[in-house]
C-alpha cells in the first residue's frame, strides 16, 4: 500500500484483459458487441487520454472500468480492479446536471458524503478538502443554477474527490464548455494528477494533449492504439496512414506544421504540440 494524500491505495494496476462487452436486448435476446477483446492497464498516478469517434465504445469502456455496466450487458474476459478497489466508482459525465442533487456545490458534496455513510466527524474536513482541490472554495455557497458549465463540472469533480476515488474519470466532460471553462477543469484535473491521482480523460479535443500523454484510441469497440502522442500523428512508414489519418481527424495546425518540418529533415523530438513548444524547438536550431 502507498499513501497519496489521505488515500490509501493498493499499488496493483487496474487491468482489463481481453474484455468484450455484449449488449443483450432484453426482449429479443439479440446481441450487439460494444467492446471487442479489449486489453487495457492503468497504474496509480497515470494519466491516460481516451479518444475515438462517436459510437466507438469510449463510454462503454468507462462504464466497465467504473463498474456501471447495466444489467443488459454481458462481460467476457477479466477485469482485475487493483488500486481502484471493489464497488462502483463515481465519474464526471458530459452533462453533470443530472448527477448534481445539492442546491450549492457545498451542499452537493455534503449530500454525497452523507449518502456514502462517512462518519460525521470526518465530513467537515473531507468536504473542505474536496472543494479546495476542485478550486470551488470561492463559490461553494453559490446556487448551482447560477454556475457556469465548467463550475458545474468542477462540482461533480469535487464529489468524486470527496468520495476518495483513486481514479478520476472525466467522460467528455469539457466537450460542451467554452475555452475558459475547459481550461479551468483541465488545470484542476492536471493538478490532481500531479498530486498522485490516476486520471482517465476522454476527449475529442486533440489540442488538450501534452507531449508526455499516453493516448488510447478506440475504433468500433477495439483499442487500435495505446502509446505516445508522437505515434498517433506519425505515419508508421511511407505506405501506411497515421492513426490520426485513419480516423479521418485533422491534427492541430501546429502539429501539421511540425510534421512538415520533420518530413523536410528537421529534428523535432518530442513532437511540438503548442506554438510555444514549436517556437522553442525552432529557436534551438540557431
Ligand atoms: N445498452 C446498449 N444497448 C445497445 N447498444 C448500445 C448500448 N450502449 C451503447 N450502445 C451502442 O454501442 C456503441 C458504443 O457506445 P458508446 O456510448 O460506448 O460510444 P462512445 O464512443 O462513448 O460514443 P459517443 O462519443 O457518441 O458518446 C454505440 O453504437 C451505441 O449506440
């Protein structure tokens, strides 16, 4: 066991081995394969970006990892829950409103703690810490109805922190947010990751990636890539397309520019993902 903040974590990885999730229609018994032979590992403290087109199986993977697969789904293969422990874990969804029950962030986190049966003597400190880590202290008593989309996402995040979830999962949590709110949530979660919590960040936004990030790509229920950002954008050889091209996605402009420069023979490793990184790499050539 290893201590991260006040959470005691088993150091075993969460391991999904050759897992298939099959939805079974209750009346007809008809089966649809949502995930097909997926193998996926995550260690305490990791940061993993999960990407894929609509319907590729991202939410199904998240539900499998968090223990929220419905009764109508059948699982084949194995899931070793490791540091995540037994029982379902909370996560932040695209539309957090559905999960927020309190009138204010403070009240919402409090209700969550009471529902989990946390001892009264411990509630105050956990509540305060969760609101602080989610950067909500200054608006903890504001009405939820008056909060921005990002602040609502942070309220849902505070609930996960208060529940001491050792793995924070955000399922396209920033897809509906404006750039400012997105930045707010992304920064808070990156900070929590630096404090030792594992994070799975499901996104469509390639510009949210950082050079060291691990990218897991789902396509039609299968993991077709699990590796660094570079390998996602790079053509594996002259004949084959990159994973990014295979998905039909457009790399951010700065990445396209860097790839052109690489093709011209300029050394750009790691691949710059922001204009600042590209400018720094180019200025080092002088
Ligand atoms: N319980 C279910 N029964 C039947 N089909 C389902 C069920 N749950 C999901 N699906 C289908 O499985 C596929 C994968 O769904 P999933 O929600 O995991 O994809 P996703 O990658 O999260 O998509 P999006 O980006 O649109 O949220 C979709 O085609 C979806 O319609």
